[in-house]
C-alpha cells in the first residue's frame, strides 16, 4: 500500500507540473502498473489535488459590506426625502418620500446568509421533527 501512496504523491507532483493525464498514465504503464490500477491511481491523485486547490483558495471579502450598503441606502433615502420636503416647503410644490432605498437599506442590514440561517434553524430543531408530516 505504501507503494501506491508514493505513486499517488508522484502523480500529484506531475499534475502540479502540468502533465496531462494520458502522459501520466503512459508513464505508469511503462513502469509495469496495470492499466486499471493506473486509472484508479490517477483518479485518486486528481481528486486529492483538486481538493487541495479548493482548500487553498483565499476567501475574498467584499469591498463594501452589507451593513455599509444598508446604512448608505437609508441615509440616501432620508436625505432625498428631507431635501425635497425643505424645497417644497420653501418654494411650494410637491415633495418625495423616498421609502424604497430606506426599505432596501433595512433589508441589507437585516439580511443573513443562507448558511447562517441554516445554523440558526439547526439550533432550534426539535428531535421530534422526524415524526411530523
């Protein structure tokens, strides 16, 4: 089994070097490895290599947080409403109540990610849920 582990490590090194699967398979066949075992080794090494790539991907933070967007939208909605009210009061006419950005801002402030909501649901999950219809 150690031999297979060493071969998998070598295959991963070949994948990192940019070798194609057919080249790696041919190299394994030239060393006397059975074709079915070679395919299984390549599949295992490829899976390990791809998992390693996924784990190493950095998590990127957004440039502007949801809270900041929410506060800016609320501020914008309130300021437009106040500005148009003052203008209408001084010069006469109509004013605009800009409630759309205010509601959207509240939505941004209260929004939670799907995984966060799932964790909250799991916290309050009853052990008797499986008997509900």
